[in-house]
C-alpha cells in the first residue's frame, strides 16, 4: 500500500516536472518571439531561440553564401542566434571596427586558442590592451623595412615553383593548380618564417601532415566556437589524440629550439631569427612561448589565406580570359620600358595599375574568410543600422556580404570586373573604405603586406611565362567554408607562352 502511494506520488511529480519544463519552453518561445529586447530584428525563426541554427549553418560548409542569402532576404541587420547578429554597410563597418570603437572580439574566438587561456595569439586575444601590447612586440618583424629585406625568400621559393611549372608546361599537362598554389604558399611562409622551405613543392610527404592538421584545426574551431563553453574539454580530447594544431606546434617548437641553441647570429632575416634576437635581447619581454606562437601563427594564418587569394586571382582571370590578356599586355609594356626586373620586385608591382585592380577585385569576389568577424558591443552599447544594440550583444560583418553590396560596388557585383577599381579617386575611396578582405581597424591582419607581396611577385611571373586554360571551362569549382573559404577542383592546363 505504501509502495503504491509512493509510486503514485513519484508519477505525479514526474508529470508536474514535465508540465513545468513544457511551460518554461513555451514561455521562452513566446518571450523571444514578441517581447525580448531586439525581437524586431529579423532572421530565421530557429535562430531566435537557439544557437543550433548557427551551428548547422556553419557546418554546411557554405555559410559565405548563406550569409548573402540572409541579407538579401532580411536586410542589413540579421539575427543568426539569440543575441547574435550579422550586419553590413559602410556605417556599420566604421562603427564596429574603427580603432578605439570599444568593440571586443566575441567568445567564438576562444575555440581557436590553446586550452590554457593565458596563452593566446593576436587572432584569439579578446582583451584589447593585451592585444595592443602583443602586437607591438611583433610589429617590427612585420614592418615594411623588414618586409623588403625578406623579399629574397619569396624569390627563392618562386624559382623552385616556376621550375616545377616549366616541367608541367613542356608536356601541356593538366594539374590541380589550386593544390600547387597551396604548396607554394606554404613553402613561401616556411622560408619567410624559418629561412627554409617546408618541402611541399619538392614533394616531401611527411609535411602533408601539417595540411591535415590545419584543416582539422579550422574545422574544429569554426564549429566549436558556436558552443565555446565546451572548448576546454574538447581541446584536451583533440590534444590526447594528436589532432588539430599539435603537429604544427611540434614543428614550430623544434625549429625554435634549434635556432635558440645556435651560439652565433645566423644572419638570416627570417621571422624566427628576428623573434630569437628580440628574445635574447630581453628574455622576459619576448618569451620563448611568444617566439613559438609567432611562428605558429605565420604558418596557420599566413599560408591558406594567401593560397585562397592566389586561386581567386587566377580562377577569375581564366573564367574571363580578356583580363588575363590585359594583365599580360601591361606586364609586356612595362618590361619593354625597362620598368620590370627579373624577377619582378614588390615595389614595381605597386606601380602596375591594372594588376592592382585585378588583385583587389579577386579579393572582393572571393575573400579568404567567409564568417562574420564577431565583435561584442561596448558598455554604452551601439547603434547599428538604426537599431540600438545594448552592451554584450554580438555583431559582426562578413566580407562576402559587404563585398557584394550593390550600393557600394555597383549593380554588377556578381561579375569579376577589375575595371571597377580604375575610376575616379572619389569613387575608389568609397569602395576602398568597404574593402574588408584583411579585416579592419586595430585588428587588421598583421601579415597583410606579406601576403600581398607573395601574390604580387608570383602572379606577373606566371602570366608573362605561361598560357593557362581551365581544364573544364564550363564547370564551377567547389568551395568549403570553415572560416576560410577554401576551393577545390581548380584544374588547369599549363602550356609555355605561345610565340
């Protein structure tokens, strides 16, 4: 009898809890739908109630295009998760990313850092003062003076790469040009960082593990950042199974230890030498860990971004062959005038107006990043696209959205047209203020000029020396977005330049 009574009471209690949970969920749905602050900002219904919509959208690998569709449907400010919005427009860009705006990076970036929150990179640091301090430590190595001293390393790798292309061209071979451009970008950043190529062009198989590690790292961090609270646990699992950035960190650590063991200055002008010299001058001001982190950031962030941009330049030119011909004509004319060296210098490419337009347009049409660069509103809040967002609101701009805004770049935004940049200075400035391929404000990519130099030196050498044609001109390549918008299927037939 007592047992039956207890059983009945437990059953009633269980039903009561079910009702309470049901009522709580119903209340949350009603509140968020009609009464919560910012409830009037449009977006997908599920995104109003849970971050699952954002997670699933990121997991599709096509969020760069989903973002464009969202803004085309809902307008300049769109909800992508509770308290999380995607924005676009010149004013929004200036408000969020201007230096001193008070906006800080969101918790999404936590999933890109190590398990120890006290160890961070320029990319992952959310505290602005800490970021400013660390950026100043690295700034000298990324200065224009240092950049020009490192140009020799780009030339060295370019020679090896062009020898490989010569071999393919002699047999008119169809190659995965996108993959080879990735090998080139990795070997260049290896030589810039460690004064030696990583071995991709030569075909050193053991280095391919680094490619897998970087792919895993960005796949993981792009998704884990949505539910960043679980990152401290998940990163330990990845480390246990030696997945993600562990292999890259091991490589950077070995190179750092080797260079630190050298009693005399090697005389190299690579990043590692510069970092080591800073450390030896003041070990507490520039630690061994900061040496390793600087090298690691170069490899992870400075390789794929350049490879993606190089692919974009060549792919769009080959899809519209007239641009390839125009660029070649500019190179030939400047060569005849004695204004281009062999190999071409970075300084000389800055005086090539059509090439600079091609470069800018390719990065507009296919930016390396396809996620919003999320920021958190400052204590006083901020007004974005006529909506006041209180402190703690997450908002970001996606380069794929703002770069395809017809009010900024014209109605033909879907067309690769370098000539759009060859306009009056006033028109150019309007577009340039919205150019977001390298981020903005104090968080602009510190390696921006390194990447531009690599691209500026390789593209003219390829264009003047080879005839490139798409192996399958009617087919579009495939892209996969896990923060970076990587491309696959860029098959090209390479031939010597016709007389």
